[in-house]
C-alpha cells in the first residue's frame, strides 16, 4: 500500500514539476542591462558590450604609507 501511494505521489510531483518548468521569465526580466552573468558567457546585449568598452587611461603611482606619518 505504501509503495502504491509513494509511486503515485512521485508521478504526480513529476507531472507538476514538468508543467511548471514551461513557465518562463518575461522579456523585461531576461533582457535587462544589469543581469548577473551566472555561466560566464562572453555574449551579451548591445548595451552590455558598449559598457565593457569604457576604459579609463591613466598612470599608476605608488602609495607610501610611511610618508603620511
């Protein structure tokens, strides 16, 4: 009796899981500029590619903590 009950429960759970898996995020959620890059992919939207190309040129200088004392 327990086997039948848990088998039916497992089948029902899988059915619910598969049907809920078809629900997707809206375009507003997926096509935003500040999206987290979970998988490390190199591709992105046009806005993301433009934001990455902003490089600030300058010179590095060493900070000496002893000079401030």
